[in-house]
């Protein structure tokens, strides 16, 4: 019913010009390091998005629980807001030790300097 004929799978290709490969240089751009003041401003802005934090209470000395009135779940939410703002991950062991906004900023500064 059907006839199969054997066809070559690869056909010879004639190239009239030789193939030349060009090397395109790749440029990497490095942004200047972020300053501590810039980190503080961005951290304060990120913390303002957490629902129960009042903007006027945010200082570097502010304790998440005592001064800002956050419970443990709200503190986690605040740290997540900082992680998202600075595109980093704060390990649980370190997050448990962060009690103030200043400690969070110090950790972010340290991590930004690594990059």
C-alpha cells in the first residue's frame, strides 16, 4: 500500500563562502555601591508599607516589638518587606537575632558590601 524509499538523512550543502566566526565583546556594567543613607531611606520606606507601623515611630533605634508594637508575625512581615526591597534573603537564625531597625539596616549594609 505504501512504499518507503530510502532517502539520505543528511544532504550535502555546498558553501560558496567560508564561515567566519566573529567574537562580540560582552560588557558588564557595575552600579556604584549603595550608601548607608540610601539603605536607611529605602528601609524606612519599605517598613512604612507594613500595615501596623506608624511612620513617625520609625528610627534606627526603634525596637520592632517595644517601640513599633509589632508581634512576632508582624516582625516577620517587616523583615520580608526589607528582603523584597533589597532583593536578599535574611536567614532565620539571623532574623531571630534582629530586634531593631538599626540591626536590620546593619545586616543589609553588610550584605550589600559583599556584592
